[in-house]
């Protein structure tokens, strides 16, 4: 897969919740709302199952809701996963 999300990938990210997640960042690599965010890692593929790794953060129960805060969480979180042992990619 390329560095950016394909339309199907963006749809996959949005399908992880029943609530609308309409805001995007990183050319569609991240989708987020005021209380949840999802991202797609670059180069992280599970070698055994040949599946790409996605990230997600949901702030259930929080009374504070801010889309920009969710964006500020998902971007570095996804990048940290890319450098972790969870990422089997190069």
C-alpha cells in the first residue's frame, strides 16, 4: 500500500464506529471527531496474517470533547506504533 489512504482504507477507518467521523488529516491517513480518532500506519504489516495495522483512540465517557485534541493524539500515537515492536514492517 502507498503512504496515503485509499478511499477503501478511509472507509475502513470510518467503519470502526457507528458515529460520524468526518474530519481528516494527513491526506486522509487519519480520520477523527470530537471524541474518537483512527489512523493507518505506514509500512506496518503483520507478517503472519499479511494484514496492515491501524490505530484507534476513543474517549468514551469524557465530558470534554475536542476534535483538534483527538487529532493531536492520533497522529503521534500512530507514528509511535510505527516504531514499536507491534510493527513488523521495515
